[in-house]
């Protein structure tokens, strides 16, 4: 199975504030912003590298108090929220995880950018919330 780092998800209190650093100071440029209702987050994607396959930084801001990101920030403060790996066969990868007894947090569904994704519980992934995303 071919696996690449797609993005690193960082939970922030405010997209504007975080973009002030990532764009204003580091000089990165957000390629897009969107709201993912299913996850209750506002997302800004910042490519790190060039070309279509570039890895990205994904800034995540809660849309409301019930958002998982709001709970994360409340409990642990802003910080690294998840690591996302891009796979060429998400359905196959999901099946392998299931057979291995890994704890999946959702059925594959469409997220930011319309790409299908599934979250794997940190208990199954070395203590890191892992997102697998269809290439
Ligand atoms: Zn993500």
C-alpha cells in the first residue's frame, strides 16, 4: 500500500490569529478555506511544498461549542490534533484496519475538498489520532 503524508491537522482557537503566523510570518499561503459541517470545523489548508501532491498544514477552528475541536482545545489547548496519511485505496485500507481490530471512529465519508476519509483512534495508532484519506 502506498502511503504519503497528506496533512497535519492543527487545532487553533482562531483561524485569523493562526493565519497571522502561518501566512504573515512564515510566508505560507492558504489554498482554500471551507466549513466541514460533519466535523463542525472551519478549515484553512496551507500547502507545504509545490505541486498537486504537496503535503499541507490544516488549521482547524471550531464552529461552535459542541465541536470536537472546541473540546480538544478546551482540554489540551491548541496544538497538533491529527496526522493524515493519503492512501491509494481507502476502502482496502479500511478493511485491513477492521480485520486487524483497529478502532475506527467513522465510516469513510467525504470531508474537506470532497476527499473520502476515515479516522483511526489514537489507541490503535501509537497515540496519535490518525486520518486516512483517499488520494
Ligand atoms: Zn485532517
